[in-house]
C-alpha cells in the first residue's frame, strides 16, 4: 500500500499552493456521499434486523420474561405462636422492633451516608466499617440491606430528624422474639435464631420463604412446626427496585399456634433463685400427669442475646464459661443418681423375691464379696448394726443395698430400673433430653468388650459406678413411685392452641405392677419417715412428704482441665441430691434436685427440694429456707 | 452533470413561498422532519416518564429554546463561521483544560463547568460541533483529496480535545467527537485503503485500550460481551431493555401499557433507554417509523450537503449528518444489545438539556449552509 499516498505526499509537498480543482472536489464529495448513503442503508438494515430478531423471532421468550418480571410472588411470613406458662403468663412474645436498612443504589455516596449514620446514632467510629460491610450483604441490587437491628426509640427519633440527609436509609418494622424471663426460662424454652445453612436442610424451604428465625433448642425447637404456622403468599406487581406497586391477590398466612406450658413460672423462678450462684438442676413434676412444673438448670443464659444475633466474642465467653451456662443440666446433665435409687432397689428386691420386708442383715460398716478381701464401705464407717429394709432406707445404709444388689445381680437390676425410666428417654417433648445410662452385662460387653465384675453390681446398688441419670429422669422415676407404679411421660406443653395435651400419650411405658401392691406403701412409708425425721425437711411443714437424699461421688460435668488450684478443691466435692414428693397419700408434686459439688445431699439439696415443694403445697406461705452455701450460710 | 447548487437555484424560482423560507434561512423539509420526530419523542416521553406532565413540558420548553438557537445559528453565513472557527477551537479547547483542572481538584469525574449566572455547561458538548467545523475549515483551504501532511495535522487537531475529553473521563463524547472528525476526513477523500488500514489498526488497538480503561468501562465491556454473567448487577440494564423490546412484538403493548417500562424494570427509561419504551409500547412498527423519521432528516441533510456551495459547507454538512446518524445507531445498538453501553442519548427523543441544544445547533449550521448562497457566476 501507500505508493499512491507517498506520491501524493511528494506532489503535495512540492506544490504547496496548488490551485483547488472545484469540479473534481465536488465529484469526489458526491462519490463519498454515495458511500455514506450505502453506510446508512447498511446500518439501518442492521438495526431493523436486530429489532426483527428481538421482536419477532424472540418475541415469545421475552414476552414470557416480561410477564414474570411484572408479577412477583412474595411470601408473607406467619407470626410465630406465643408461649405462656400454665397460669397464662407470657414467656415468649413477638416484640415489634425497628431495623435500620440501607439501599446502596439510593444512598448515592454510601461511605458518606454510613459516616453520617454513625455520627447521628452516636455509634463508635469503628462501626462504620462494619456497617459498610453489612450494606453489601444482600441478594441483588436495589435490595435494602440490614445494618442494625432493634433500634432504640431515641435512635429512631434522631434518624427521623436527619432523614433528609440520609437518602436510601429506611427504618423497617420487624417482629422479634422476646423472652421476658429469658435467663430463668432459657433451658426450658430454648431460643430462636437466624436460620442457618444446616437449618435450611431440614426445613421446608417454601414454608420458610419469608421467615428469618427458627427454633434452635428447647420448646422453641421441639414445637417449631406448631409455633411457626403456615406461610402466606401474595402476588404483587413490582418495579425493578423491588418496590411493590400493587397487590394482585393474596393468601393470608396462618399464624403459628400459641403454646401453654405446664411450667409454673413462679415455681421456676423460685428454683432459679434457690440455685442462684450454684451449678445444678431442679425438676418438678406433677405425678398424675407427668406435667413438668419446673425445670431449672443453673446457671442460665440470656436467650434474648441469641435472637438479635449474639456476637462472636459473647458466644465464646458463654462457651468457655466453666460453669457451662449453655448446658441444660436438667435434661442433658447425666449424674450418678446415688442413694436416691435405694427405694427402687428395695422394690426390685421385693418384686424379684430375693428378700422380704422384714429380712435383716448385720452391717459392720462394710460389705465383702465372697472370696474377695476388698471392703465396700458404708458411708458411716462404724456401721448401722442390724438393719431391715425400713431402717436401711431411713439411714440410707449402703451395706444393706450392697447385699441386695449382689443378690439381685446387675441384669435384674437393669431390667427393673428401665421400667422406672432409667436408661430411657420417656420425655414427651423435651428437646435433646438424654436417656442417661443404666448399665448391664450386655451394655458393658458392647461398650468396653469387657466382662461385668461383681463389684460393679455393688456400685450400681447404691446408684454409683456406671449408672447415670438426668435430673429429669430422677424426678420422673420418683413420680412413678409416688403414683404407686403408674407410668408417666414427662412433658412441657399443656395445650397447643385450644387443644389440651393430656395423658395417655402414645408410646407410654407400661405401668410398674408389683406382685403385692402393699410394697409401694412400705417403701413410701420409709421415705415419709426420712422426711419426718429430718428437721430441715419437717419443721413447719403442714402436709405429708416423702423424700430421699443422696450424695454422689465426684463427677465433674466439665471435662475442662484448666482449673485453678482453689477451684479444684471445690469441684472435687460430692454432688448433693434430693428426690421427694408430696403429699404422700395423693401426690401433687415430685421433685429432684442436684447441686453440683454441693457436698452432703441432706445439707444442701434437701432444703432446696423442701422449698420447692413448700411453694407448691403451701402457696403464699413464708418460704424462708436456710441452705448452707459454699462457704457460709445462704439465706433465702 | 447538473451541479447541486444550480438545481437548487432552479427550484428556488419555482414558488414564491420558498423565498420566504430562504429569507428566514430555514429549510422547511428538514424543519418538518425535525418537528415530526420531536413531537413523536414527546409522546413517548410522556409514557416513559411515568405520565409526568412537568417532564414533557420541560422537554418542550427545551425544544423551543433549542429551535431558537437553531434559527439564530442558521442566520450566520457559513463564511463567517469559517472565519471564526479557529477562535472557537482554541476557546473550547481551553475550556476543556479548565474542566480537567477543576475536575482534578474535585477528585472525580467532571464534565461540567460552572459559569456564574449561566449555570452549568459542558464544553465537550460544544466540541461535537467545533471539531468538524475546525477540520472542515482547515481542509477547505487545502487541496483535496487530502495529503499525508494534512491528514497528520487533522489527527493532531482531533486528538488534543479528544485526549482532554477522555481525561474527564467521558468515553462516549470522546468517541462521538472522533466520529465527527473522522467523517470530515472521509468526505475529504481519504483513500479507501487507508480507511481499511485505520479500521485494522483500530481493531488491533482494542486490546491496548483495555489497559487504559477505567474499571467501570471494563465492566461495561464485559457486561456487553455476556450480560447474563451478572444478571442482577451490571447486566441488569441490558437484559431488562432487551426484554422490553422483545416483549413489544410487532405492534407493541400500546401506549403507556408497557409493563417493563411502567413498572420501572427498565433503567434510565426516559433518558438513554427511551427507545426500549418505544419498542415495547409501539412494537416493531413504532421502531420502523422512528427510523423512517431519522432517515428523512439524514436524507434531507445529505441533500443540503451535496448542494452546499463550498468545500467548508460540504465537509461540515456531511459530517454533521453522519454524526447525527451515528448517534441513532449507537443508541439503538446499545439499547438492543448490539453495542456496549455508552452514555449516548437517542437524538431528539431522550430527555435532557444540553444534547438537544447541541443537536439543533448542528442543524442550524446545516440550514445556514443550505440557505446562505452567494450568486456565483456559472
């Protein structure tokens, strides 16, 4: 190329003041005009072809797409059902809260808007980074992002005042779960939290399309289906910014059903107060129905913090707390039931015929297996002398029950105890309840591939060794005893909506039937005498009561190795236990109490159990109970 | 061969009313085509703006103002324009420098210049007219077809303002200014071989340009190549406008019944994307009618260009007409997904101030070229 050009360049250079050739120029311009017309025709053709392609050839596709664009289906989340206690006190409600929302596209200068927000709301300046980060957390453009939840009234007022300076900023109302008695009820109700990826896998995604929260534990989790309700739908005309221009039709959501719990919030509060500052659990059951009247785990935690989204640091703090506040001791804590099992051992002995009520043994202060020099010691080293069943229960003699256990053998013990709910989870609706451990030969072979040793049967005879039970199991076994064998399924919910939840429940365990029904009264009489012989359990009491204390050898729930020296001594103390019921003739309440590292059961757990039963049997009476604390007296 | 001006001279004598128009220095055919297009544009705008009468009123007022500007400019003889062109070129270039400097201080994109008492004003917009004037004025004094040296001078004259506009940054305007300059050079008889070469060089330079692009410009190109890659982000606009156009079909959904437009799925529906509203509500028929209006304007413009008496007029008129057409092609091409999204409004239809004033000023120049005639000896 370029030859002609170079020549022209040369020529042009040599003739700078060339005379213009008008006619040639006009002719050149005309030729160029024809080219321009050709260009215009071609480009117009391209445009028309493009339009024909889109509007004729692809018309169907885009018509469908446009129709889908115009109409959007929006989920209408149902309002979560409320939760009441047995007397109608509100335990879980939906509180209207205000969230701060930001739409980046409408904000213009997002950074500036966020800085203004921080200034207006009086937030620490480092929050602006967090807010900027949150403003990007959304699914699509023109969607508003959640910056802050649960704004205070003052903040809302200040936002309203500065509204003109804050384009794209909106305050949105949202119903948020609120627990008025959050700490006391935390282990009963559980809590709701933001739906996580794992939750999504088990939930019906269409029903949860508009829902942000789901029950994570406790009643909130167990009754999720009932509480949540049914999602509604509405078809709306929207614009691209997601703004709804009009509603075409709607299917209203069905509100979740309200729950009425069997729990009495007064009793629950008393239990929490009694255990304040201690680690432990109290379960109170109505024996006739299995209704759980109180189920306290101490320490509790503030469930409300989980609703608004607990910070990572706070969660870590709860997780690492050596008192394990997130641990639901009442139904997940597994403890040796210790001497509280002695009444059941006595019944097992009677029913299996290995002993009669009048049979006695001599207690030298220890028990020895044949051909074994090891001495299994009574708690009182010098022994109780000659004891029969009644005296053995009254003084909680170990030697008697070592002998009984040896006569029964572990398999008979195990089978019999399962009927009282040991090693079983008979709870109807307690989410995450554990079944404890009722050992047997088969269990040990399966678990450790080891033979069962006779000495282990002796430990089981006094509720130690492998035998573990939750406070809920202990309370329900006592309820069965109080019922003279009628089985119970402990449950938390008294009514779903208007529908009452009453026994018989499906899959109820069989009632425990003894060959001679009088044996019930023999054992219960012994427990009544226990309650009557102890000053702390009997003084000022105006009703009949049966009780049994226990002291479990140390078994720390926490497997945490990082104790400081002072702590170790405290945490090596025995667990204090108490089980009991009242009134003896027509039981209305059965209680189990465990105080971790509380020491002697009759000293700490007994008074707590008494106070609980007092509150139920003598409402309005003075419940002043003196409970020895860790170091000093603990007045209540 | 009958020369253009001679034919026009003959026609001028055919009816007395033509003397009237000529005395006004307005071209009736061009004016009719412009008014027709603008009237149609107002109808579409009423629907596209969500039936906001104020917008239509504002646009009409702007049109009236722009028509006045056109009529005033049409009174200036082309020879006077040519004389003043160098002054205009230097002034507007200096204004562009001023915009860049103040933009630098404002730490961001700046296209405006605040003139106290006059409001905001965009010098790059003026350059769309001044650029072809400059090259036409320069080449009118040179022998044609243009020489290497003249081509070189033209390129320098073109690149100084283009670089300044790119600095703002305003890729769309810079491109249109380049188009305006390029058309002058084309009409001046640049050899076809060299045109081909330029196109090849431009194609080869595309990857190089990528390196100098701003992030948002790269994003636009990427989105253009594959809008579905980011359907809810940058690809949103183009998907929505294609949906609007495609769902319109042959006859459209009817005036103010375009769901895409009325439900605000369509972005910038009354400015750059207004043709999607037209296509949705009036269908293929509406688009073709619009193109017909534009072809009327372009056709009449080319007739005026061919009839122009001197090289300055010819080159300038030709360039103005083709640039106008390129606006149309770029805008419709971009809205229908043929071209990447650049901020080019649809001439005479899109809502907005400066663009229509510049356009009609251009048509004023065209009319001046068509109506100011020296009675030259045959």
